[in-house]
C-alpha cells in the first residue's frame, strides 16, 4: 500500500432534521459516533475537542461507538504520535443531535485525495424476519456496475454515495465490476444477512493501487416485537437495490458489533 501524504481538509457534519435513525443505545442527552478509517497506509491519532480519543488508529479499522454530549464537537485527525491536534491531516466539526447515531469516515475521494464524509446511521426498528443493509462508496475508484448472475442490474455507482434498504434476512449472491467492463472488483459470493441487525459497509482504498477493500460494522438488536414473520431466503422486492448492497459485502468483510460503549479499534485483514 502506498502511504498517503498528509493533506489538510475540512468537513462539516451537519446533523439536524434531515438525519434519520434514532439509536436505541444512545442516551437522551448524548449521540453515538463511529469512526471509520479508510485511508490506506496512514496510521493516525484522533482528537475530540482537543483530547486524544484514538491513539495509532490503523487503516481498515472501525472504532466506536463513542458517546458524546449533544452539540458541537471539534474532531481532528493527525499523524500518529503528534504532540497535539494543532496540525491535522483532516478535521471536522460534528454538530450532534441527542439520541442519534453517526459515522465519520476518513477515506479517499474519487480522485484519491484524503477527505472526511459524515453519515447518519439508520438504526430504526427492523421488522421481524428482516435485516437492514447500508452501503457507502468511499473508495478512489471509478463508477461501478453491479451484477446479478452476470447481468448488470445497476450501473455507474459513484463515490461518495450510500444506499440503504431493509431486506428479508437470508442469502444473496452478486458481484461488482468496473463500469462498462467485466473486470470484477468485489465478489462474487453468497452473503448471509442476520435478522434484526443493521450492517454498515464502506468500500475504501484505491482501484489504481490495488487496495480496494471493505470496512464494516454491524449493529444488532434492532428487532421489532415478534410478529410471526419468517426470515426470508431470497432477495428483497427491489432486486437491484438488494444486489447493490449485498455485492459490496462479499469480500474482506470485517464486522465490529456496535454494542460497546467505548472506542474499540480492530484491524481488518
């Protein structure tokens, strides 16, 4: 993996009425934040409001959830072992709403520049027999096509877009190719989706450098009251959407269960 040179950038995490998904784990006066490291070759420190929150945070790692009081917080990402947060590689202002859940993703833009992208985590209740899938394209890669059984069902998906849907729990098969080609970059494989969970998948790295991989975490325990709905084994009603989400799950999936109340860093291999 090539090492990414430090580059200064700023991003605003604006979280208000448009954001979805109240967290059942978040306290009424706090929000929870997951930090996703998707910049290849750059180990960093993460500061929140001037205090070191993550030391030597490695690429392809998810940390969280971190409980923070609702309100505005300064987030700075520095080179590893920096003396303080005065010279950040990336920085963001996180304006957090109470009872919500967020991801802050450090990744490469489509042109390969380090950047930060904020997302709201949809962790609303999942119906019995269902699973929620959310996929985020955070890689320095061109547009991709998504295939089911070798046929393109979705084309020209670009960075930094996300898609989410609720599907029957079960198994689906798919792959992803570079748009307009037959070059497979992810998959093919079967994926089993757990009932009553939300899975957040981030495609990160660089297509040119051969570092494309996935960094993911799962938040379980989102079940609704039992309603006698059996778990499904087939695709959702919208097969194209199901394939888009599932295809990005099939290679290099590392799961970090979001039940912890502190930062926990885990390297994905």
